C-alpha cells in the first residue's frame, strides 16, 4: 500500500511543480528552465546522495564502465526529449502538443520496460486489464487536451508540420525517464552486496543522481546558451530576480521529490513496477494539472462544453488507472 501512496504523492507533486511558473514576471522560459534543471536534476539529487550515502564514491567506482556510460547516455537522451517537449508545446500549443507527447509517452513508457526486462504478463485477464487501461488512458489524455484547445487556433501548415515532428520525437524520447530509472535500479541491484549499513534501496539514489545530472548538464547548457545569445542575462540580477529564484527553488524541490518518490514506488511494486507505475504516474499528472487549472481559474472563461469535456477525460483517466492497477 505504501508504494501506491508514494506513486500518488509523486503524481500530485509532478502535476503541481510548474504552478509557480504562472506567476513569473521578469524571467522567461529559458531563465526558469535553466536554473530549474540545474537545481532539480543535479544539485538536489547529488546533495541527497552525499548526505544519505557516505560510501557513494565506492558505489560509483563499482559500477562497470559500460553500464555507467549507458546510464549517462540515457540521461542525455532524456534531456533532449525534455527540451523537445517545451518546443512542441510552443509550436503546437498546450492542447495538441501535450496530447501527442503524453499519448506516446504512456504507451511506450509502459510497454518498452516490460519488453526489455522480459517480464511479460502471462495471465490473460491481467493482459486484458493492462491493454484496456492503456487504451482508456490515451483516450483520456486526448479528450483532456482537446478540451483545453484554444478556440481560435490558427497556425501555418509549415509550423504545424514542424511542431508535429518535434512532438513525436519528444513523445518517443519522454519514456526514457522511466527506462533510465529501471536501468538504474537493475544496475545497482546487480552490484555485489557489501557489509555497509546503508539501506540497499538508498544506493539506487546514486544511479538516479547520475542519470538526472546528465540530463541537467544538457538542459542547463542549452538554456544558458539561449539566454546569452539573446542578451537576456541581465534578468538574473535585475530587480525581482530574488523572487523569481525562490519560485524556481519551490519548483525544483517539488519535481525532485516527485521523481524520487516515483522511482522508489516502482521499485517496490516488483518486476512489473515500471510498466504498471508509469501510466498511472502520467494519469495523475494530467489529473492534478487539470485540478490546478480549475483552482487557478483557467476554465472560468471557457465554454461550458469544454469544461465538461475535461471532466469526462479525467473520468477516463481515473477508470484507466483502476484497470492498470488490477493488472498489477
């Protein structure tokens, strides 16, 4: 039960972390995302490892070089996918961009880890629950996205095609977070057990910190480069920068906590954890984001039909989560 509670908390936190961005005044996306990536994906995980695991250097040195390299490459690749997510939303808008990205992410992120681990369910009714749940979840994401689509959405054909290509690439790469976490778990679990008093589950933090740090290096570097190229670096020291930075710190803490809670939950759910946990995690993110939209008044000026459509899509997601949980 505690693993499902951890998964619930992870989804709620991840669906909430970006709320402070809505109150940003002097920083743009690249200011925020560059600092956010550095704090949430590098500073917080590495500090956590250093404080909780005294022998973390020895753990890293015990990891085979090939496995370490693969983990870093997975982190860099997911970092690219995370950047593509932002570009796709900018080109296509939130509704269409999110529907394509999350739809692909849910299906690929649930199926690929199962195939890679060789842990395919063999009980027919569980397979049926799992497949039906995935289908309902994709439908729910699309319905929610269409509900949030702007009424006067006019984009050029070239922009649409470019955005569609970016969204598909980002959607394919997005589940690398789930795959990287699973690989990190297996990598650390394969190491010889020592007499260390450190809890075995805590040693997995080392792999996650390495994976996220690789992603942070790429994302932070790209965002800083964009800020410098546009000559917007003065915003980091301008009036109000301290308030903006505090917002990013809150975002970073919430996101980091969500990832570590998710990783711990799927590890505790057993061999099917990554396949079962990922779609549930995604559904919780969408549900929480929709709830924040209601709280913040984003639906106040929207047609009543769009609001009802969002509620219907959310109902699909809740039903899909129940079905997938039964498959576990």
